[in-house]
């Protein structure tokens, strides 16, 4: 029992918010700056690959609806992320926020998933860039490598992509020698990206034909019928729309960069949520328009999943537009790859500096003034992933890691919103009120669960009720999502499925009511999520649903990644954590009767 208590304390120990927190950043970012940051960080590979890939085999022309669902899920996650960032008085990633406000183990899980997000982000953009360059060479790179070096493993790419590996290594070399992003160059490339998108939309609209949204099964060529669904706008049904949303979620990863600017925004409480909404609206508008003209220009089942636009413009006899789009996409993807790779060494550096991953990764090279070892390791990992996995596999892996991180962020927002503020003084609330749970009747428990006493301030009892409600809500949500995804056609015909569906829905509603009845901590923040607990709970529902839409091989790869992370943390990070000596010193000071309270607080 003592050992379990010590382990629990180690898992929940928090990083001091004062560490590395002396600098004050200038509040110079306007609403337009923040919205541009969100668009620039997000609008990349999703524009040039996702629409065609998802339309061909997952959602058909209804891929535009898949983007809508993914946009809504991203919006609610972004609001939760914004409050999470506002709770920590300095800039940083979700890893830093969770370490300061929730605890070390949750921070490690989020940080480990951020590493996965950036590794896969770099690898997927590199693979997408390779596909576009290969499209210029009429797929000769793919055909040659498949012939001479085939990989006959179901969960890997058919061939090793040396071009994408080389591109990642080139980028790694540039970052290792201290190259900084040029904002002017990025602005030029972002403008070029938007111009390319506009060209696609305008040119595609000229050749658009609504008949491609009304293809009947009898009109589909026999060789494609097995994989083309039922034809029409929804060839794979609404299940295909939701499965497509899980993949399309990748296209919105990156917008959360807006939420990390709490110290630099002029008016964060107003501008951050508005910038998230504006950037997501612009991004969704681009995706919706792109996917609409693409599926109207050419039948969905004939799309090229790797490089849809060069293929379609070639098929309709517009080679000039094909080359313009391809060259524009190459420049856009180069910038996107740099944006994906740049934060990765920083996250690894932060985690290794804290001691929860290997300390040598935190060493800064005296010549380059960069975390050279962390950058090289990042590049090798990203390059290997790019060489060995297909783009579709990479997108799924990135989506599942990001969705889990967003789910944890939403849960943390709920926990913190109902947590006792130890520094606050609540009028009329005595200490004994927070602890009187020894001999309560069932009725008293019922009154506490639904707060029939109308407590206005959080106590340890209300906080525990919310924590357990969050756990149970997540379990019921997972059951609900699993039934809807896997048994949607049998829910109302099979009694067992119907019972599980009704219990899960009832449980979710009751637990939501329980959380709504509990008192909320009155903490002053630059931004707060509105409609708590509804918005964070919606985020949990969306994220878990999209995670469960991903295939079993994605889950297997993800579980392997998590197991590897847990082994590193429990056998290395827990004992090497920078917070560990501080905890031991504090315990030693508290056990020493000669140590004054003033001396204890120094620890």
C-alpha cells in the first residue's frame, strides 16, 4: 500500500510553473495574425492528397461532409486547448501545460503523443512530397523500387521510399545547423499555397459536372464495382462519412498552434477563440471547395489516391494546370514539412530536460546552439517512418495520437475547472465541510451527487464526484461509439445491442447532469471554455468516436508506441525526473522536526 501511494505521488507530481518562466513576451499578435498562424500551420498536405484518397475508397463525393465533421471536432478540441494554455502563465505546448497543472504521468502521455504527431507529420508530408515528385516522373520511382526492392509485409509500404527519407535527412541537416524559419519566406510560400488552391478551385469549377455525384451502380465499370460502393453522393453511406472524418481530421492538425499564444496575443480572451473559429472556417472552406470540385471533375472511384490533382488535370487534358498545381504543391509541402519538423526536437528537448526521457537528448551543441542529438534522432525516426509506411497508414497513426492528446486535454479542462483552488478563500466554507464524508446515508450521497445542497464552492467531495463522473462518462462514451460504429445496422433489431445502446446513452446524460450540478472553481483566466461541461464532453465524444473509426492495424501500431513509451517512463523517466529530487528533499525536510516551515517552502 505504501509503495502504491509513492508511485501515485510520483505519477501526479507537478512541475513548478516558475521554472524557465522569467521572460515576459510582448503582446503584439492581433486577431488577423492569430488567424494567419492557424491557417499557415494547417493548410498543407490535407489540401493536395486527403480529398482524393478519402473520396476514392472511404466516403466518395461525401468527403466534403467528412471535412465538416472533422472541422467541428477540431473546433471543440481547440476551445479546450485554449483554456488549457491559459492556465499556465507562459508559452509552450500541451506537454508543459499538463505538467504544471495536472501531473507528470499525464504530461508524459501527452508529450509522447506529441512526439508521435510531429514524427508522423514530418513523415507524412515527406511521403506526400515524394508522391507528387513521382507523379512528375509518371510513377517511375514507385514502379522501379517496387520491382527491385519490394516489401511484402501487409502493414508496411510496398517499397522503401528513399526519396522521402532523403528529404527528411536534408531537412534534419538544415535544422541541426541552426537554420531558423524565415517568416517572410513562409509568408511567400503560404501565399503561393493559397494561389495554387484558388487556381484549382477556379479551373476545377469550369470542368465540374454534377453528374459525377449521381453515378448509378450500373454505370460503374465492372472492374471497379467491388470497391466503388453503391454510387451516388453517399456510395459508402453515412458510416463512410464518419470513417472519412477520422482520416480528414489529419487535415486540421496544426490549428492548435493558435492556442499556444496566450502571452503574445493582444486580447487573448476574445482573439484566441475567434482566431480558432476563423482559421478553421478558412481551412474548412478550402477543403470543402477542393473536395467538391475534385469529385465533380472526375468520378470518385477513378481518383488517384497519391496525387489526385495532377492526375485529374492530366485526364481532362489540361497539362499546363497540372504542372502549375504540382509545382505549387511541391513548394507548399516543403514549407509544411519544415513546419512539422521544427517543433519536434523542442518537445524531445523539453521532455529530456525534465528527465522523463533520456537526458543526453537535452544536450545543446556548443557550435550549432541547437539540441543536435535530439534533432538527429528526430530526423532518423521521421525518415524511417516515411520510408517504410504508406501515406494512408501515416495519416491514420497521426490522427489517433492527436485525437488521444486532444481527449486528455478536454478531460484535464474538466478536472481543473472543478478542482479546489487552494489559494482561494470561500466565504462561509469551513474545512470540515470539505471532509465530512465518513458516515453519510444513501440519501446524503444522492444529495451530494446531484448537489441538492446547492453548494456554491468546490470541495474535495464535489471534486471527487466530478473525477469519477469523467471516468464513467468516458467509459459509457466508448461503449456508445463502439456500438454505433460496429453495430449500427443491428442496434434496433438485436435486444442486447439495444440494451447496451440505451444504457450508454442514459449513463452519458445522467453523468453530464451530475457534472453540471457541481460547483465550478472561480479562477481568473484569459480564456475559458464556454458551456462547461458540455463543450469538453462533446470533445471527448467526437475524439473517441473518430479514434474508434480507425482500423485495427492503426490501433496495434499505436498501442506498440504507447507500450514503448511506458517502458521508457517507468524504467527511466520516473526515477530520473527532475522533480524527483525535489520531492525527496521536501519529504526529508518535512520529516525533520528541526526544519522550520519557512525552510520547507523553499523546496
